[in-house]
């Protein structure tokens, strides 16, 4: 049966590309499922024999879920010129495949394609360095329901007052998430889709504005009830 092939290069964020990875790594992607029962799979190029794919994964859930493809341990199937084996040492993500097995319509979102690397026993990660500049990451998950989060990066030196607020598309203040001094480092901020009185807000697009002195960072998120 036919399916839709969505090329990774057409949708990925160049700032978050996993690049080449190895046959011992694990691919991870967040999928916002619509409960349709339609199916999804990963497609890799092993740069040797051709295209290899994961098993079909039924999207039978609603909301965000982390979906993984353990290249070394999960079943691998050949596609086009592939032979059902991972032959090359350097792999690329070629595309994502979708096929209808339930409803013929719906909406599926993908976010944060990542590579999880296995580290040898006894390896200790080094402490992260302090941010060099003021930043507000993209919200995740996005769209979200009921909670979204960001990483706020505050540079050295000294504690600095940062104001983080939520606005609707008309520019009206919805809620102040923070208005205080932050120590240098990275801080996680969360929003539950409610205004300052605790009232649940309707679906729509909202702007998150972070200000440190004269520096302003803005990110957009979509609340999907």
C-alpha cells in the first residue's frame, strides 16, 4: 500500500540536526498523536547498501509521546535498495514515513529529533559552562496541552532581574511567569495555559517575552485544547 514520505531535510531545524550517527545509537523523536491508528516509521540511509526502515508504529495515542528507534536492537527492514541490515558506520536520517490504517484525516506533529548515544561505563559528563548570552529556547512541546516549558539562559556575572510574560496575539498581557533576579545559568520555566487568575485559556497562539535589561527574546507557542 502507498504511504507519505516526508524528507527530514524539508522539516528539520538546522540548529538542532543530529548529523551523522552510528549503529549503536538510538533515534528519538516526539510525536503528537491524534489517536487515528495511522502508522509511522523511521527511514535511514546507511551510506552503504541503501535505505533501511524501522517497523511501522501505530499512532494510537493522543498527545505527545517519545518514540524511539534503537538501531542496534530493534528490527530493521530494507526499503528500495536496502537489505534489512545496518552496514555502514555513519548513518543519516533520510525521511519519516506515514501511512493510513485508520482515519483518512488528522494532524500529527513531530518535534525534537535527537540521537541518544550510549556512553561507556564509568564515563562522567563534564559540568556545563555558563551561558555566554541571554537566550530563551523554543517552547516544548509545541503545540502543547496542558503544559509547555522553556530554558532561560542567563549569562555571567551576577544575579540579574529577568521578566518573563505571556501575551496573546493581540498583544494583551495574559500572565507574568517571572519577575525576579536569576542566578547565571540555565533555568527551566513552565506555563500551564492559564492566565493570572488561574482561568484556563482557549486554544490559540501565544507569545512568551523574556527581558533582561534592554535585551528582549520572544518565542511563540500554540495551545491546543
